[in-house]
C-alpha cells in the first residue's frame, strides 16, 4: 500500500519503498521470471505448482496492496496536491532524503571507488535533469495512455525516478488520475496493459544488471534518489503558465525557492512532515531487518 501511495505522487517512486522494505530484489526476480513459460506451466504443471514455482503469492499480495492503495488514496492525494502541497512534498522529501543512507549502506565499503562514484554522479545528474523538464500538454487517447504506461512503469520500479512524474512530463498524469477517480475502464485497461507490457520487459533487464553489477546498480539508483530531491523540495514559485487543463487547472513552470522562515506559517508543520517521512523510512527499515532475521532463523532451524 505504501508503494501504491508513493507511485501516485509525481516525484516519488514505489521502487524506493520496495527497496527500504527489503523486497526490491525479490520483486525484480519474481517479475523477471514471468513470461510465456508461466502460462505453459499452468497447463503442464498445474495452477498450484505454478503459483509456488513463480512466487505468485508474493506478487499477488503486493499487487493487491498497491491496487487497494491506488483506489482508496487517489482522490485524497490529489486533494493534498491541490490544497496542501507544501506539507505533502515535505513528507516525501523527508522520506526520500532518509532513504539515501539505506541505499548507500548496501554497497560494501571496499567498493567505493571511481566507477561507483561515477555511477552515483550519473544517476544524480540524470534525475536532476529529468525533474527539471516542463510538463507537456495533456493527452487521454487510449493508445497514448498505453504507451505512457509502458514508459512510466519502468520509472516506477526504479528508486528515485518517479513514474508519476514521467506521466506528468508526458502529459498523461491528469488523464490517468481522472480515469481512476471516475472508473473509466477503457482508459484504465489501456494504461494497465501498457504498464504490464513495459514491466515484464524492463524487470528482466534490470534483474540481469543487479545480478552481475550490483554495486554499480546500487550506486546509480542511489544517485537517482539524490537527484529526485529537486522535484520534492516543498517550496516553489510559479514562473509562468504553460497550459490550462480541461478542468480549468493551470499548469505552471516552477522553480525551487528558499522558505521564508519567519513569514511562512507552514514552516514548522513542514519540518514535522519531513520528520514523519524519515520516521516512516526508519520503521520500514526495522521491519525489513526483522523479516530478514526471521527468515534466517527459520532457515537455520530447518537446517
């Protein structure tokens, strides 16, 4: 559910939550194992054996949580983005900033050499550039949403690169959120089909990179997190209007600004919101370690 909530907000990646929770690599391995062979094994080995072989119980629980979160929270998060943006961005800024140490600690100290630092810089620079791109005009044709879903899902499973923000850049974010709020099945199915297509292909490649170049991949993803903080900075000013949505909302080109500590009444609530995001990361990290310890203990007992 936390992954679903994160993916709804432009600037936050569900992949970040998956990594903090300790399920990221299992997610990549599970997705990477799916394909035509999965359908063949359903008829050859049977549904129960296929369910266990392909770790579909894990995937079903994850998809159910993400789906429930999207259905329940799409309207609420849209409201917060419209009416309380500083507090919402502060929460996710704290969450992502606190996630960086969790990512970096997974890289062995002896691996911090020139290639790792280079990948860290490339990741940070790429995310910094992407989050500075202006959003495009809105489109809502099903074929367009299919293509947008295929592209955005690749970002959604990358920590630090927000699939929702990619949708904003492509001009599909409002259409997707609107379809979810109004249960427009045609556009929901079009987007979901594109996302599934992109997900199965991209996860295989990313899983291969993780298995063979884990330290470099971790450095790149950590850089993505650092660079994405540009988008999550809570205090912004509108430079000029870009276009007007069909519902009358005006899309602006924005720039980050320093908060007016003495004049801004949301200064302290924003700090509290940042702290709440960091505490959530710490809590997920603790749950992840407990889960890992329990599995290790169960394995030792079985041995």
